[in-house]
C-alpha cells in the first residue's frame, strides 16, 4: 500500500519526462508517478540491493518495468540529461545535502523534490548557499509532520532569515493549517525545555512570532 507521504511527494513529479528517485526503497513513489502523474520514465536508485530487488518486483507487478532502469548507487551519479525531476526523500537533511553536493555540477534545470526526515534547517541552508531557489513547500502529516521542499538551480544565492531556515520561506507565506498545527505541536514540546537552553529559546520565539502574525492576518 502506498503511503500518504509518498502520494503527496509524487504529486510534484507531474508531467516530468523522466525522474530519478534516490533511495527508491520499494519503488512505490515511481509507481505512483508513472501511474497517476503522466511521468514517462524513471531511474530507481538505492544503495542497498534488497530494497532495489523489492522495487524491481513491485514495478514488474504493475507492468511498468519497460519504463524504469535500476541502479545500485549512493546518489546521483546516474543522473542523465533526460531527467527533469530529482526525488530524494525519507533521508536526513544532511545526507540529502551531501547527495546533491556530490554531483552538483550535473544539476542544472532539474526540479528537486526533497523530503528530509530531520535537519530541514541544514538542508535549507545548504540549498540557499548553493544557488537553489525555493519553488514550493508543503507540510504533510502521517503519524509525524513531514516537510516537502521543491527547489531549482538559480543564478545567484538567496538569503534566508532564521525563521525561513527553520520553517521554510513558502510555508511561512502559505501558513497552511497543517503548518500551523506543526508549529503548535513543536511549541508544546519546547515549552517543556528550560529557557536556559539558548537555541530552544530562540526557536520558541520564532514559532510564537509566526503564530502571532497568522492571528493578525486572520
């Protein structure tokens, strides 16, 4: 069964000619993209043979095997010029940054569709410092709050505030219900930590500022 998280990430692959899915696991995102979002071809990449075998079997069952190539790899070394979307999801933000950085010269016009399980601050900082512009962001909830970041290579670096690095420039503008719920939940957790912890105190102030601004706008 394809999870809600995977389904939401797959939406951002719509109308791509070819996608590369790094850390493809069981191949569910590729199945969703090829079946429902008009994607023509895909490269399935994983650094472990067993998940890649699962992906092969699942994609065969769906009758999509002629549209997918499979690679045992740590990242984007198999990225080709036909790929117009790069999906990296379910990994830590630092690892995602490293995967991008290892082959950053190959990245030009491709859309990056990223979902980090942690370290979103570090991921956004890396993207901003390496000339990526943020196209879209989304919050999804499936037993946990996940953040989707969609970015593309830019000519110049962009500068993000601390608030934007923590929670996303587009998320802050959109202020979706899930986004605000995520902030409230995080505020509850931070309230249990003493304010003597400087980083936690600063984060609480950022959250309170965003929530207060949301109330004023409503």
